[in-house]
C-alpha cells in the first residue's frame, strides 16, 4: 500500500473517532490518579503511530493488515518523599474503591492485597522489605493494563530514579503524533518541585486496524 493510501486511512473518520476515544480513555485514567489519590499530575506524554504491515513504526512480522495505529499515554506525578507510605496507602485505598465498584470506573487496579499492605508498612518504617532481605527497594506495582513506578527514596548511595521520557520524533499527523504536556517540562523539574516522581505507564492500545481481507478493528 502506498504512503498516500495509508495516510488516507489514518485520516479517515473511523480512525479519527477511534483515536479520539482511545486517547480520552487513557487520559481519563491518568487524571484519575490526580483526582482520587495524593499524587499531583505534572506532565502527560502521548505517542501515537500508524504503520503498514511489517513496515510499521512498531516492528512486527505481521503483514496481514493494511494499517495499524497504536497509542501510548503516560502520566508523571509529583509527591512528597517523606510521605511515600501515605501516598501508596492512598493509591491502594482508591484502588479498593475502584475494584469494588464504589468508584465511577475501574481506572486504578491496585488495591490492598497482602504484598501492597506490606509495601505500605515498609515505606512507613513499620515492616521489612516485602521483596525480602538484602534486596533492592521495591519501586513498582503493575498489572496487564498499567505499571506505576516511583523514585527510590530508601536506598543508600545511588538512587534509582524515574527517567526522562524519550525524545519525540518529528510529528507528522495523522501518521505520527508525539508530544509532552506541558512543554518543555522535564522529570527533573518535577522532582525539584515536589521531591520525588511517580510514573504511570499504560499498556499500548491498538485502536485502529484495517486488514488486507477488508476487516476493520477499532478500540476506544
């Protein structure tokens, strides 16, 4: 398929609706952490790419489709490192509400299971490292839809920190969109202002696919 045909499909109304719906959903999850927990949203990154078959921006051996569009959204938050135990407890309490159906949606999947309860106790100075003795400071919780990571605050010497997001390639809508909001904020700026950084990474959403046999798939 020609680049012109790929651009036509990526710019069509069906792709545009799927792109809008997928981005809204992912952004809603990012904002849920800002609204329902003690974290303060400081930056959002969006990476949206469309490609054709094995020549997709996302490498693949699959050439069954004419076009595939994939969206990734991440949120960066500031927090007080002296209150990380309380911050995590607040996140897991929000997760309890979401998974029990007492919150509007299921955006936060991390509730108080045994490990996370021990994680809160560890960061409050009331329990051992839940991963085990002589192990690195735990710095994430994850499930198939999300990964929430944070700066190390208990480690001595070298601290493992949330990295800066990858630099954006040149945008070329609708085939390629990449931006950070706000520009030109950096993770280091968030850390200086708040003390530490949390990062929420959501699983990539393949929101629009057109197969060579004519089938079309959209996911919002």
